[in-house]
C-alpha cells in the first residue's frame, strides 16, 4: 500500500467528514428509493462497477495529494470546467449534495484560490461560481491525467469492445440522471 503524505492524511480526514455530510445528504434519497430484488448478475455487475471505479483512485489520490483537494472538490472543479458560472443550487444538484454542503466546499476552494464567487448579474440574490487560473489548471490536469490513464487501460480492447463498453456506460449514465431527476422531483415540496 502506498504511503500517503501528511497532506493526504489531513485530506483523508476532511474526506471522511465530507462523506459523512454526503451520507446525510442522501438520507432523503434513501427514503424514496425502493429496495429492488438483486440477482446474482446484478451483484456481479455492481462488483465490477466498484472495481472499475477504484481504478481511478490512483489518479485522484495523486492530485488530491498534490493539491490537497478531496474527490468531491475535484468533481466540483470538473463541473465548473465544463460549465462556468453555475449557481450553488446547480452545483448541489450535479454533486448530489445539499446547498450548505456546496457552500462549505466553495468556501475552501475560494480560500485556496481555485474559484471565485460573483453576484449574478440577472439576480442580485444569486451567486455564480467561476474558475480561477489555479482551479482551471487543476481541472484540466485531472481531466488530462485521467484520460491518459484510461487510454492505457483500454489499449488492449478492440474497437468493438470499446463501442460496447461506451454504449453500456452511456445507458448507465442516462439511468443515473433519470434517477437523480426523479429523486429531485420527490424532494420538491408539493405546490399548494
């Protein structure tokens, strides 16, 4: 097992606290999710998914150690790389956390010089989030390092296998987005 630096160890403590917050954020979603019967094939697919997800840990941990950022903070920077000017509420929805959790993430990222918050020109009560050069660099580095690493993982796959993989992952992502939309709709208070 690789030895983590003191920075990474401090980050791990932060990550555990952030995960605890995230777990609390999921409480509402857990209540509305029904327990589906699981087949051996579904259990095997979930195990494979977790194994595949863990393959990216070495990239995440390297950047986490280098920049002292949690995985959730890295994901937030990635969302801003894709679409700057998002609001707190939009980021909360994308990260599947509460607005107070996003505010805590943003506070730390702003102190570190990764992002800046500006009053929305369209709504003086709203705030838009923008990447600073340091945040853009980290988000681009994460993207490029991840893509390079993934390319090495896929180099033994045939074009047909890559196509099948891509179609399966696209369907999985679409299913996840539909689930998220359903969860958000269930969380909305009923109109009176």
